[in-house]
C-alpha cells in the first residue's frame, strides 16, 4: 500500500467508524423513545448508501454487498412503512452488520458475509410478504502492498561504565540529545526495545549514523555523558534494512491502519485560533529581536513574559485539539448494556448524562475496557432478576446510570445501579478465607476499605463466574487501568439498594502537574494526583517494624519507601530530607526524598519500551535544562517495594 493509498484508507476507516457510531447512536436513542424509528430510517438509509459506495471504491467487495443488502432493507422500510416491522429484530440485525464491518475493515480480512446476507434477505422477504427485489453486485477489490523501512551508515558503539545504574535512563538521555542534533539517526536497542536493559548491559548502545552524519559531533555529544567508558567504531556499514526500528515502524502503521482511529474531527474555529496565535507569536518574536538589539533589560524581560504567555495559550489550544466528547463512548456502552441484559434476562433502564464532557482521546480509548467491566458487572451481578426485584419490593426493571462531569481540573465518571449492592459480610468472609485479613482486622475497617478488596486480582464472592463478568475477575482490570491513567476509583454501596463506582481521571495525559523531587542529585517527579501531603521528618518518628522502616504521621504508621534506594544513590539521614504521603490506590505510604524542588506542570512523554522492566514509572519529561526526568508511578513503586 503506497502512501496515497494509505491516506485514502485512513480517511475511509475514519469515516466508516464515524458512520457506524452514528447508526448505533440513532438506534439506541430510538429504543429509549419507545422503539419508534420512523424519523431515523431515512438517515440510516443514507448512511448505508454512502457506505456501500465508499467500500466498493476501496475494493471491499463483501462489505459493499452487505451494505447493499442493508440499503435494500431500509429502502423498503422507508417507502413501504411495513406494519409488521419488528424494531428489536431490525436493531439486532443492524448491530450485527456494524460488528461485521468493524471486524473486516482491513484489506486482508476475508470473513464470509453469506450467512448475514441470507438473514437480511429473509427478514426483508418477511416484510415484503413474498415481494421480491433484486440485489446488486459491487466492483472488485484492490490489493494492498507494504514496504519496509531501511537505514544505511556507520555504526558507533557507546559502552557504559561497569557500575552505571539505570542504564535505560542514561541511554535514553543520549538518544534524546542525538535525535535532536542529528536527523535520521537510529539506535540499537531503540526506545521501543522491550529487553533494552539487558542489551545495553551486554553490548552497549549501538548508534546508527545516517549518511553524511557528522561522526565527530556525535562522538562529542556521547562523550559528554559521565557514564560512558568508551566509544568504538564497528568499522562496518549498517544493513540495508535496520532490524530493530523497522518492525516498530511497521507495527505502528498496521495499528494505525487497523481502525482509522488516528484521526479525529476538529472544529475549524479551533484551527483558526491556533493560526491566529501563531501569527501573534511571529509578531512578538520580531519585537523581541528588536528589543534584544536596542532595548533595555526591563523591556527584554517584559517581551519574554509576553512570549511565554502566548506559548502557554498555544499549548492549551493544541491540547484542546485532542479533546473528544464522551458521546460515542457512552452510546457504545448503551449498546453493551442492551446486549448483556438480553443475554442474562434482565430488564434495564439505562440512563446517560454528561456525554458532552470532553477528555483527551487517549484517555477515552483506555477507558473502554474498564467501563465494559463495570457495566457488565452491574447488569449480571448488580441488578437482580425481575422476579427477585418484585419479591424485594422493587420495580421489575432495574436502573443503571452512566454519568460524567468535570470538577477541579478532573473528569468524574460514575456508574450507578439500584441493584442488590455489595455484601460486606460476604467480602470479609472471602478475605479471611484467602488470608487477606483476620476477623479482628475486619471489625476496624470502614465499608469503603472492605469494598476495595474486590479490586484485588482474582477476588470474587460469586459462587459461579459467568462468561460475561464476575466481581473481582474484572475489577482488578478496572483498578489497574484507572491507575495507569493516574486516576482513582471509589466505591460506595448499600446492601439491597445498589452501588456507585466513581472514577476520577485527568482531562489529558499530555500535560500533568507533578512535584519535582530529588534522589541525591537526580531530579525525578511524582504526579500531584498521588500526593496527599508533604511533611518534614525527625529520626525519632521512624522505627523498624518487621524489618521495614515505618514513620508515624498524624498518629498513623506508614511504610517508608526511599526514592534514594530506588535510584541507588547514597542515602541521607531522614531528618535531612522530606516525606511525601502518597496514595497508592488501596494503600497509603511515605516516600522519602532528598528534597522537594517545586510543583510544576510538565509535558508527559510516554514510557519507551526500553523501560519495560520498570513498572514503577508513569512517564518521562524533559526539564528546562534539557535533561530527562522520570515521572514515578505511586502505585507501581509500592508494588515493586512489596516484591522485594
């Protein structure tokens, strides 16, 4: 598939996904409107006609046939208004069609649509009462082709000193500096290498120079690192196809082509605002240049403040381009609830609010699985059967509400049901059975602390685990996903009344507020969402309990984890440093740091696969002096500590 074909495919996949989401939204809204789809039929017919044409143009022959079959169905419904229309049957049929299209939007897909075509034709025949209308064929498909990436040039090998700690971090710093200075440079292992730490220790960092690359400048930059013992020249030419970068590039392209989700719709007003501020920045920079040549220091300082304010404004606008409403996600969840309720024999009234709330597209993508788990659990285990509800004095139809809002710079997502609620005594009994706590410990625990036990891996109070859900089987997945997004989840429940699961999430993963701290001379960071309190400590506040340092703060004991131990730097006495009380999901602990620098908003970069062996990292960021700083994950640090 050449570049032009790939661009065409990306547009096709994006538009197709958008149309399918639109169809699902129309059908779910129609079901809430007592199943009346009269007003929706012309719109669905138009979408089917468009999908038939676009899939034929892209060479998806089977998909085009299927779209044509659905187009015939809605053409008949639109024109004939059949009295025997079973809207539930028709909705199920359309949702099956949408699933088929989503599964088969790749050129290599070959799922046979014959069974579905026959089902559509049979349903149409039922509506026609023995009337027959012919079908159409679609044009033949085109075959894609892929081409590998390549790299040529000399190879330098940077070897690290034998006692170098955090090889991944040192190598990543070198990669960052060289990538900025030398376009086209590559590395083995690169930042996507899952086993990078072992390769660095065994062979060092291989630096693949581009053609006409300035070897002297590259050597100078690498030599500036205090952790490099030597730089050698392999005196050979790199292979025509670079073995490490190519698969990563190809994988990213395949992932992007798979669903077309690399595109989002952007309001033109947002683009206009960015263009306008870009123009203002050019004018301001010209003014700063003039002041530099002939102005005073005070004028220069004022000019820099103006530029800084404009850059922050542009940053906010750029981040706004990634913000997407929750509408599509919520309607996707509506369909899930509908399907699950039908499978387990529940009557559900599903409500949504706040679907216009906007979050970063990446956060929304990562919240699909957690919401699926919560809602499946709510339907399968939260809401009782109609008979059980009537016996308990409740209406036979259960209620589930999915809501969203923004509050204090965070997004609050809530799943609420009026089902049976969580049984505290059952949870305690299970926890005692598996050795998590004793009866005496349980008596002093709050309901919330007891309820949080269901989020431990494999914890379940159900005697049977269905194929759909199981409290504990999926709840640890929910908790882990929310944690990775630097969020928190809270549980409230009342036996016989229902449960409320509340998730607090950042609005974006691109910029985060962090607390910069040090481990010796090394600067690192902790997300502010995990910081409960910062306090000074005296040596007498720390004692040794079961071989672990414990600090007494606000009359409560907390396990102490030292950031200096994590980074293997010389340890300082506790009274010379500072303690951070951190929230690690179900636990709190104290993190000891050499000192606290400041609270700061930073641009968060994803964790390279080079750091895959370090599950205590949240991300990386570049500081003002150009150095790389690791952003630590509060829960990850605690889990790593427990494994030692």
